[in-house]
């Protein structure tokens, strides 16, 4: 860890933690109780030369402890003066020199909300069955219902790519707002770990969005969009899964608009020829695609319950690059169309977005139960 680029600022309402690293590494973040703290674990970080206590510049913290967590892992523990929850976490990389910054934002929460998401455990004690994160060529461990999920939400577009625009509203802006609301709802009500591929209006290349999910060892990946049509009429939410053959011509055109360059994502196969790479990825997807389809089906069912008015074909498929991770169940949720007056009004309504977020949260939880049951049955 680099002391020169690491800092803590803010107070008990909102706390900003910046950790400078010599290179990007997989990480995970969770709330832990007894005592209350936020734990950040890395695949492995050298804390020599950095005194974590020297960053104790906020009354929101009672202390900062660093040390090894388990073989190959390092841990930072931020002891809280009052309950706080994770709002955002994002790692950015300086491509020129390879260094990285992990920016974490914590916000004040109620004791009840913290207790609902926190894992109990003694300070500095490694969990009996810790979850490992993969090397680039290693498949993440499948969830079996015995731990919170790690969920990566991907607000579409950003930066110089605003996505669809209408009446001064951009798809990129709306999806970031919704992603934050959905993140908060999932953490508060379901207790899962939720990360965003972007936390501000910035451009994230498609391969990097998938890479973020893999480095977090995500259990699932949900990309969020709200398109606009130049011609024709369409309205309502749609859930997409990956397919080389699009379910409709409109789906094919949507995928083409969203990613115009092909992508080989999720595995480091640069040493392999295209034929072998494709074959290996197809094999990996034999398990993941049915799980992604199940996730999509659950999301359609629960969104129907909470918001009701979905697209006339709410389950579709297309060749979206952002869904091509071969080892993570991935779906793309098209929340509506900015080109449709009713959809635009709904997307601008905080009440409707709350209902949509609840639908997605319930769909995730329902999927998690059935997916874990299937995993345990296969193991037996």
C-alpha cells in the first residue's frame, strides 16, 4: 500500500477512504460485528512502510488495523465509532504506470441496518471457510446459500458515451441513479455485497466492466440500460441473456448499438488461438448459461409483480459483449425506453424506481435460493 496516495476524509455521516496500491488486485468488502467494523481484504497487499493508524484522521473511526488474513490474502479493518454501510467502491488503474486506487465511500446507517448486513466474528480471525477469489484462469466458487452474494451492478454508458438522450436526460445518468438505489436496497434488505462498475459519470470500456466483476469474484452481474428507438414503438422492461443468435431483429440492433467492437472477455486466453479460446469459453458456459437464464426468468417474474407493465416480450437474448464472462451468470436489464413518454416518466419517478429495485432484489433472492439448491444437489 502506498502511503502517499492513501487517505481518509469525512465524518460520521459520510466517510471517504482512498487506498493507493502498486497494482490492481482482487478485493472484497464486508461489514463485520462484535466489534462493528468494515473489513477490506485484498489478494495480497504489503502493508510494510505504511502505518494504518496514521490515516486515523476522522472521528468516524476508532482505529485502523492491518495484517494478514489467510494465505495469499491481506486485511484492513476500519473500526467504526457508529454504524456505517458501504455506499460505493471502485478501483481505478493508471494504465501508464500500472498503479491503482481503491475508493470506498461509507455512509451512516441505523444500528438495525448494520446488524442485518454484518457478519459476526472475532477481530482478525480468519473465517473457517473463507471464500477465495480466482486467478484469471480459475473459475469462481459457486454460491451454495451459505454466505451473502457478491453482486456487480453495471450502470450502462458514461463519460463521453451518454447512451440514449431525451429532453436533457441521459441514459448514463439515469442508470447510475438507479444503480445506486438498487445497491442500497439490496444491501439494506438482503445483506449482499454490491459493487458498481462505475460510481460517477465516467467511461468504462466493456472489457473492464467484465473484468471488475471477475476481480470481485462476483456471483452475478447485472447490466442496467434504458434505450431509445429512432423509429417504431416499444415500452416496458426487458431482461436479456447472452446468445449469438438474437431473439428478435430489434435485439440484434440493440446489441450492435451497445457494443460495436467484439470482445473476448473473462479469461486470459491471449496465448490460445481463436478456435481453442472459443471452445474453452463454450465449455465454461455450459454451466453458467442455464443459471443466467434462471436469473433472467426470476427477474421477469418479480418485476411483473412490482411494476407490472413489462415489454410485450420481456425475456429476450442477444450478443451483448458485456454479458460474455464465461463463469459469471450475467443478464442485461433494459428498464424501459426513453423514447416512450410513459417509460420516461416512470424512470424519472423515484417511486417507480423503488418498485423496480424491489422487483430486481426479490428476483435475485429467489434465484439465489434455487441456484444454491441446485448446486448442493449437484455436489451430492
